[in-house]
C-alpha cells in the first residue's frame, strides 16, 4: 500500500483533498508520516532502555548516567557548531539551483565537523579526570567522561550527514536508519550495562552512535552522488559566510542555554543526596522527551520546506509559520496533560524509590508546550536570516535559570530544577515571539 493510499484511508475526506491539492502540504505530510514512524520506534525503545537502566543502576547510578548524558548534549552543541542546521538549510535551498556552490559548502561543513569533533574529543579525554573530581564531585566518572568525547565526535559527524538527508527531504531513509540503529543500540546498551555497569552503558552509547554515523554517511554520499553534486575542499573557504550567518549564531544561542542548564544540574548533583535527585529528574525527563517528540517529528519537514518557500512564496510562508506555531503548541499541551495526571504511576515504573518524585514529572511534562513554540520560532529566525536575534531570547532564558540556580535548586532540589527549567523555557518563547512579531508586522 502506498503512502497516498494510507492517507486516503485514514484521513477525513476534506483534509485528504486539501493535502493532495497542495504540493507543500504533501511534502509536509510525507515528512511527518515517516518521522512519526521513527518516533514510535525510537521513543518506545529509548523509554524501555531508560527503565531497564534505572533498575540495573539504581537511582544514584541513574543520576550519574543523567549527568553524563547532559554533559554530552552540552558539549555536542559546541562541537556541532550549528553545522546540522546550516547543512539542512543550504541543501534544501541550493541542491537544484546552485549545486557547485553546495558541493563546496558541504566540503567545508564536513571538514569543520571532523575538526570540531576531534578537538572536543581530545579535550574531554585529557580533562576527564579533573572534570569528574572537581566539577562533578564523582571521580568514578572519569572513564565514562573520556568515552563521552568519542560519542560527541560520532554525533557531530552523523548530524551533518543527517542534515543532507533532511535537506533532500529523504525522511523515509532517515527514519529507517534511526529506527534500526536505536533498536540495535538499546539491546547492546542494556546487555553491556548488565555486565559492566555505568561504563558498559556509555560504551553502548558509543557503539550506537558509531553505527548511526556510519549509516548516515553511507546514505548521504549515495544521495549526493545521485544528485550529481561534487563535494570538494578546493575553494570551500569561500563559503565561510554560511557558517558566520547561520552556524555561528545558532551555536552561540544554543550553547549559552546548554551551559546554563548543565550548571543547574551540576548545582543539583553537588547538593546532599544530589545524585539521587538527579536520578529522579532523569527518569522524569524521559517523559518530557516523549511529549515533545511527536510535535517535533511533525515539524520534520517544516524547516526544509520553509527554506524553499523564502523566495518562491513568502506570503504563504508567513501563513504557514502562524499556523504551525498555534497547532504545535496546542498539540503539545494535549499530550502533556495526561502525563501530568498519570505522573505518580509513571514514576513507579522506574522503581519504588522513584515514586515520591512525581511532582518533578508533572512540571517537566509542561515544558514541551513552550519548547515546541521555540522550535517553530527558531526555525523562522534561521530561515529568514535573523538568527542573531536568538542570542537575546536565549539570554532571557539564561537569566531565568540563573535565578533558579541561586534560589530554587538549593531550596527545592530536583523539584527546584524542574521549576527553573519550566520558567526558563516559558520566558524564552515569549521573547522569541515578540522578536518574531516585530520582524513580521504586516
């Protein structure tokens, strides 16, 4: 059965006819469908992995796993240097109109990803012991931190190659690669954790990302060759403006938020019983990711399609942005409310010691309402070339988190961290909306 036949069978007649009559609608629907399939596989697998790891490692060990994942995410924002978004935007915009220029840019982006990934990997390996002892107050995390450096290298490379697939709107290929890698990775990670504890879990994470990077690279090069795009290093530095105008503001905006969030978690784990509180936060955060993942996947085709509409139909682009902002925030709210209601029972899945931390989950489940609004508005800023304004909205979030670090987290521990992040996400999306309105006044 074709995707078109599935849509005709499942969707209301008026909605199907509306989508079928619109090229943009069909492109968005195609991307959303495959992203949803990907979401079902990935999030089910990763949720199961989290539950297994929580039972194997215990609440404190699961807290150590959480701070390692947070450290990986923060470092990856710096190492990736906004290259993923830059790749997606320019592949979508130039693949047909400027293939030679795109080839030079891809050469520059690939080289930049390799260099940034290797530098970050080396720094983490060298500094692992010092970071574990003096910042995380957990010397036993030195070896896992060193492995995280290699994980980040794989994540940076796979991000650029996945950006090629997304820019070419090959959502089916991306979903299959991510789904397959996730399932294999979960099995490997759980087995290694059973035998080697936390270090085994980190090795499982490394092997998962190695598989993911290899598959994305293989498929990206096949698509580039098919599109007759020659990736070259000669003359690639002439395309540095793409990094200056898109990658640099994206990484600066993202990095300041990730650092602030990491510091907030660092303050939490350094409190008495902090790793237990971090373990409960990590468990609750799995459900926040579940809530945000569906709306995020529905937006999978949004950025490349939006980038292609900048010059062809700017009026429709503005209408699309408003429609997406409203619908995605309402969808996130609809998904969040059941999680808030079921929070006491959901936390018990991780073990009896997690059950008392259900208020943390209730607060975290509301974050996706504001986070998905941020995703829509951030994409609008990048696509319409006012990405540098993201610095200001992220500064607002950082200031809010700073208040939480000083007051809420020392006072309320894990619950204080949840309150801090909820306020931070809410103030950021408000600032971004005000900037969007000022840029798009009719």
